[in-house]
C-alpha cells in the first residue's frame, strides 16, 4: 500500500466534476494531480518503487495513462508502450473491444514492439468497472506478454473493477466511492 502522503496528495489535488461526461456521472479527474509537481512525483515514485518483480516495459493507456507510464518507465530504465484508441497507431495491430458506461470502444497495441515473454506493468489513471484494464490485459496476453501487475492512481471501490481482473495484482494509490 502506498504511503499516506501519496494518497493525501492525490486527495488534495483531485478534481471531482458532477454530471460529466453525462448526467449522473461523478467524474474523477487526475489532470490537476498530474499538474502539481509534488503530487505527480509522489504518484510516479509510488509506482516506480513498487515491487513488481522484473519489468521490461510499462503500458500506458490513452490518454491519462501515458504520462505516468512514461515517467515510471524512465524511472525504472525500461521501455514504454502506448495502448491507443482505434485508428491512432500504424502497422500491424491487435485490437480489443470493451464496454463503456455509455457505449463501446476499441483499444489497440502494436504487438511487435516487444518480444513475446516480456513482463509488463499496465498503468492508468482510474479503475472503475475494470472494462478498460481487462481489455488491455487481453491485448497484452494476446501479444505474448506477461502482465506483472496493474497500477491505477485512483479506484472507484464500489464498482467492482478488481473482479474484472482476476489473478492480477492491482496497486491502487487512492480509493473513492463512485458517487
């Protein structure tokens, strides 16, 4: 579990927006956490210093996962792989559809950027229902990579997201109710 300071910094800087992107949704926005140097450094340090075992690369999910994934990869001296929305990456791709609260979406990754057997950590800003992260786990496994763990800045603890990620360690730096 992260030290209290990281959770406190997240709590102090997290922006909560009512009725975004649609009515009834309480949106937790980490942009202001990332914008504060002390909070961002604490988040990156918590992920980079966690005992994930051997890590060959960090997967960052578009878009709020990119910054923390790149920073952790730099801190650990490993590569960073972008997991993007459909139509944003060139070349041979793996695709995975997943459900959103308000529709469906597709994520893609370039499987040839890492060799099979590479150990990866998946980072994102938020764990809600687990649909996005479960799709990325499937992409990583289809690419032949081993998921060493999953890290999120915040988790909405009453939406059951961990249940969508059986058998995977999930490091949550802070938790909040969904509403």
